[in-house]
């Protein structure tokens, strides 16, 4: 990779999560996120089968071709080796899963991509990290309070964690202060009603509020 994605994600701290978008609108969504200041975009596989995995891979390739190194695209909800291979072949730069699958983590790293599996307990987090994960997403983060995050961070503060689930511009700073390395934001950022109405400026404005919250958190750090 020409870009150190680990270092860049540690700096920028934000991944947008895009679910169920059409090929006709995926580039407009990506453009809105980029205009709002995001540099990481996750396009998720649909495990229910409503969107064929090949269509998801095609969207990953479309965004990668259109934005190159301006907006780094990865695959989300990757739960099978077949999905991982499709994503990698399409140009995904990182692989995100809702669970800890050691085989997928190792295959992801062997392919030279960033691995970001999801975990909830200290045991799951450590298992993912020892298998090679670059970051571990704490999911669902909104099902626990900050006391839980601070408690699990104490013995495993060497493992970079991303909060996913329920992160808003208003509480993002609190997650960062609790020790999270960043966050993934889905439906709170890319709202289906905005996509349906072609209101991509609203998505861009919302993205900018998250980016501003990162800047505010930095400013508050002594």
C-alpha cells in the first residue's frame, strides 16, 4: 500500500458504514462523505441475500476507482472467505466483520489488507488481536456504558478499539476520552431517507459534524 492506513485511521478516527445502497447512488454517497471530511468508507455485504455479494464487490470497485487514495474503501459484514476474496479482488483496502473469525483475520493479513473484526468481551478482543487484527471494533458499543469501556481498556490498552453502534457527534468525544481509537458510524450518518431523496448535502453536513467533533476532542485534550 502506498498509504499507511493504520496510521491514517489512527489520525482520522472515523469510518462511515454504508448499508443497502444502490450502484446508482453509491458514488454520490461517497462524494458526500468525502466532502464532509471522511477518508474511510465501509460498504457492507448483505447477509440476508437481498443484495448479491457480487453487487457489493462491484460497488467497492466503483468507489475505489473513482476516489483512489482520497477515500479509502473497505468491505463490511464480511463473514465468509468467499466474501473476503470478492472484496479483495474488487480493491477493498480493509476487511471489517461483526465477529471474530480467526481464519478470515489471518487470510486478510496474508492478503496485505487491514483487518478490523468485531468483538464485545476482553477474551474476544484479545483473540482477534493475537490473530493479527489491526483494530478491533467494540460492537455494539451502545449496549454498554463508558464504565465498561474504561474497565476493559485497563488491562488491554495496547489494543486499538473502535466504537461502533450509537456513536453521535455529541458523544464521540466521550468515547475517545474513554480510550477508543476511533469510531464507525452507520445509519446515524448515512440516513436512508436522505439517500432516497437525493439529499446528499445533508449527509455531507452530518459528516462534517463528526469531523468537527474529532477536532473538538483534540482541542479538549490537555
